[in-house]
């Protein structure tokens, strides 16, 4: 038992009784079973909804939410997720207070509330349903400006746990979000081990978030202590601590970058300043500590220079002599020359090289490198007069300004982050709008081409109508001819009907014979049937030709001639068929004879079959007996192996015990050693007589030795204690084995239950995907078939006319179809009363949108689907349309029943 680990002292029966039974299904898939539905949603100051806005009523089956981009369609699903207890990050927000409506007309709103109204119903025919009495309830959540929220169930304050238990009891899967498919969402295969890592990382992330909040609270304290941390900081740069003639401004600004360094009193102060900059990530600066500048004091004295060229250091004027040491550290013995020629002469001396700068900013280093000059010159790093030292009051004032500006900088940084996020969202919206524009442009172009084509067809049809004006005389004559032909046709049709009846009778006879394994004749009969079908087709064409004569009077005469010819051909074909029919009857007689012969030989074959079955049964019984013997032998071998292992362990134990035996020395007796029996002695012991003799000898010796009888009593006591401990060990071992067996049984039960559901879902997934894609295939595979719970499940898909692929290698539309197929397979296995889907058809073409829409319409018979869609193939099929629109920065909605409007003739 490890420290901190609790010991479970419950019995096996108590543990097994503590395992809850499988929860009953929240809803049944059969018709007439009660189920949950959402009637309407009430949004009050939530996101883009100002005031109180009622969304709905929703239809019991299929409702579509439509509206332009940016109008607030997705906010409908966000409102439901808000009530279902999702965190602000899941609702596309940073914190709860952002969910409160904020616009020019509605400012300083302190809270937002969403109510989702539910009821349980029993479906009836059509759109009717029966509401179960006392089943109405609503769940609400209110968020406040301080990022807190409260839950209510039917007006009574409750906790989030109560809300979750209530929704789960009605079949809403809050644990796996099976009721929710968000925009551009797809399925991902995550192994179980990876999920554990993700959960662990999420927990660490939450703890780090809490630490970050604590650090942010400390930020104010850090800003307050800013004054103390910078006590030794001289508030200006080194260049502001001295002055030089304006003539030398360019020269000193070009050659001395250290003028931008900050002068402090000590290295410790410099280190604190550097740490402060790092801690707050507010830039980089270089510091000079005056306590380390004393080493330059001796070199500050005046020196001899070539051509009496002035030293820049000597030209600098300061008020504080301690500061001069810092200036010498920055300038050293740099000389200043009037021009480049003088600088060249001065720099390259025989005995020493000098660092020289010209009045124009050109520099000659001691190494000989020449830099500077050009069109852009550096100046302004040092003034022409020494700045008066700043008073303590001004320092305090400037520190307060620094603190204020730091706070403003932090606020601006936060605003910058918010604006960047807004820009990202707007760019995303822009891309979506461009994609939508391209789709609509292509649709408009296609419709324009279709319009032109239809206009040409209309013109052609109008011309045909004009040319087909009827001639009454010809019409009357043709009508007489048609009536005559109809009589002839009826007579022929009657004959053909008799022939068809006879053919059907023969066809049935042939099929019966075919069922008796006469497939060779079936092919010939199929050929004859095909010819009969052609005859029937020819008769049908004649009927069509007659009807065409009524509609097209101009071509009636030609049609009549064609009909006469076809009737003659039909009569000829009928005669041919009669002749062929006679041949078929002859062949049928031969087939019947063959069948009779086969029936005569059937009893012998059946007798042989029965004999073979009896032999097979005997062989199977022998096989079962052998398997039983093999199993018993295997069990005996395992028992023998166990006994051998047990004896080996006993041998090792007794060898160890023998090694511990020592003979105590006895006074006036020689030292003896423990005798070890040789293999020959052990072989001799097998003889009972020798053992008996040895016992008698030992007893005689024992009487002579007068043993201590108290030792025997002590031995019996120890033996009794030993047997007691052995009994306890056997009991514990038995309990361990029973616990192990119970564990294996539960593990096997879990595996069996999982695999049963897995096969149901896999088969339904295959069926759904084949239906959605008209020929594709999908498969759920176990990554580790021996332990499905360790590595998870892999989703493989074969789109039509393509190879097998993992789901993460599919295109957007293929991912959507495969994900929907899995969602509906899960719905078949464990129905969920509600489904929310956000633009699931965005990546599909119009054909697949129609297939998915019709499939959803069929699946909604025992569930409520609320779908956001911009595709007319989808929302035109729905039972209820919820229109979302935005005016004056406020989202509004209107519910429409398309079937009711269609019945009134308004559309």
C-alpha cells in the first residue's frame, strides 16, 4: 500500500453490488415512444439579441435556421450551448461578460439570460403530436458583468450539476457532445492514451491559468514598487549629463554611441533595472554603474596629442565630477580633427595609432578602419548646455507619469489583441463572403445560360405550334382511319394477349423446371422472353404511334402507313413466335422427360446423402470425444506442472531451511556437523524396513539421551500456529482468486457489451455511407484488436471510385459525408432526441446536399433536428424555417411554416 492510497476493505459481493446496472435508454427508437423536443428559445440581451427575443416555435422534426452572413445564426446554437453549461471559449468568446449585448443603442447592460423551453411528446401522424402532461420545463442561465453565472430550472435556482443530470436523464449527451455538429467540424480519431495525455495537459493548463491570474494581481504591486526599484536610477541618458560646443555635436554623436547609455549609481542598481526590463518585457537598455568608473580617474589627465589636436573628452562640460569618469569610459582618448586629411595625419603616427573623428562625423579607428560620413550624419546626442539636475519632486511626478503611461500601454496592448482578433474574424468572414459570392456568381451565370436556352426553346415550340394547325377535313378522314385501325389493333391485341398468357404459363413451367437444376434451358427461355418483350415493345410502339396521330395531325398519314406496316410485321412475328413456341413445347417435353429421369434417381442419391450424414455425425462425435480427452489431458498436464513447480519451490525452501540448521556445541562432547544424505542414502530410505529400523535406533538413543519433553510441547504449539497461518494464507489466496475471476468476468462483460454495440454501429455506418455516397464504403477498425480500450478506433473510408483512406486524409466534402454517416449510425444505436448542426452542407455540392437533406428528413421521424443552412436544397425540405436578420445592430427572428404557406397559394 503506497502512502496516500486508501485501502478498500469491501467484500467482493459489496463491490459487485456497487456496480450500477446499464442506464435505461432515455428514448426508444420505435414509433409512439415519448421523446424530448425544444419548443422555443428566449434570448434576453444575449450577444446580438437586444432586449427579449423569442426564437421559434421549432418544429417537432426538422427546423432550418436561415439568414445572411453575420446576422446571428450561429448565436442561436451559442445560446443553447450557453444554457447547456459550456465555457465561454466554446461559445467563441473569451469570458462570460463578452456574451452580454453591447451596442450604441443599448449600453451598460449588466446581465444576459437565455431560456430553453422543453416538453416531452408522443408522435402522431403528420405534424401532430401529443404533449405528455406535466412534462414542460425550461432551463435558463444568466451571466453577469463580473463573469459569474447562475442556473435555473423552471424558475428555481439550481447548480450546473443539477442541470447536467436533468438533461442527461432526457438523453442529451453532454459528455461527448453527440447532439452537436458545429460549422466545419469533422471527426477525428484520437487514441485513448492520447486522450489521457490531452486531459492531463488540460488540467495543467487550467492550473497555469490560475497562476497567471495571481501574477496579474501582483502586477499592480510591482508597478507600485517601481519607485523603490529605481531609486538609484539617474533619469536621463549620459548624453544629457554633459554639454559640448555645437561645433563638435556631429563628431561626438557619430563616434560615441555610449551617450545613449543610462547612468546609475551602482552595478546593483543596474542589475535591478535589467531584471525589471526582462520581467516586464519592455525593451533593452545599457547601464553604466558609477561605482565601477573609478579605475579611469588616472587616465583623465591631459595628454600630449599630435598637432595639438583636441581630445573630445576635454571638450565635454559637466557639473558633477563623478560623471566625468563615465564620459571618459565612453570617449577614451578619441581626438577630433577639422577634416579627413588632418585626421589621417593624426591617426597614423609612427609610435602610436589614435582614434580620430572629424567634424563631419568621419571616424578612423585604431585598427585603421574608416567609417561614417555620407549624406546622413548623426547629431543631437549631446546638448550645448548642461541640463540642470531634476528635483526630487519632479522625479516623483515623472514616476507617476511613468506608472500612468505603463497602465495606458497595458490597456492599449489589450485593445490591440482584441482588435487583432476582430481583424482575424473579419478576414475569416470576408473569405466566407467571397466564397459565397463566387458560388452565387457561378449560380447566376448558370441560370443566365439556362434562361437563354429556355428562351430559344420557347421560340421553337411557338413555331411548331403555328405549323401544326389542324386541317378539319384531313382530321375527320384520319379519325375514321384511326377508328378502323383501332378495331384491327384490338383484335390483334386480343390474340397477342392469349399468346402472352400461354407464354406466361409456359414460362412458369420452365421456371419450376429451372428450380430443379435445369439452368441450361433457362438461357434459351430468357432469349425467347426477350423476343416476346420485343414484340410487346413493338405493340406498345404501335399504341404510341396511334396516340401520336391524334396529337400531330400533319404527320398522321405517315403514322398510319407506319402503323399498317408495323401491324403486318407484328402478325408475321406472331406467326414466327407461334412456330417457335411449338419448338419450345417440344423442348419442354424433353426437359420434363429428363426431369422424370432425375426424379427416379433421386431416392438413391438421398439414401447416399443420409449415409454420409450419419458417417459425418459419427466422425464429429469422435472428434468431440478426442477434444474432450485432449482438454482433460491438458488440464492434468497443467496440474502436474503446477505440482512440479510447487515441489521445486518446496525443495528450495527446505534447502534454505537446512542451510540454517546448526548444531549447538555440548560440553564434554566432540563437535559434530549436520549430516547430509547422499543420493544412495536417499534411495535406501525408500525401503520401509530400513526407515523402521532407523526409527527404533533413534528412539533407543532418545531414551538414553533423556530428551526435554517441553521442547515437544513448544513444537506442537508452533506447528498449530503454523497451520493457522497456512489456513489464513489459503483463505487469502482463495479470496484473491475470486477477486481476479470477478475482475476478468467484468472485463469480459465490458468487452462483449462494447463489441456488440461496435458491430451494430459499424454495420449501420456502412449502410449509411453507401446510401449517402451511392456506392462508397466505410469501416470502423480497432487499432488494437486484443484491447480496444487502449489505442481507440480508426475510421477508414472508401469514397466511390477511390481507394481506402483514413478520415483525416479526405477532402472537406468527403469528411462531412463520412461524419454524418457515423452520427446517424450512433443515432441508430443510441437515439438522441435533439441534434444541432451548423452549416454541415457548406463543403457539399448540390447533389450531396439533396441526398443529405432527404436522409435527415427521413431520420427526423424520432428526433428533432435544428440545422443552420444557406443551401436551398436543404432548407426547402424542412418543416419549419426560422429566419434570422439584423437591423440597427440587433438580431431579430421570424418563424415560417412553408407547407402552410404553400397550401394557401402564397408561394
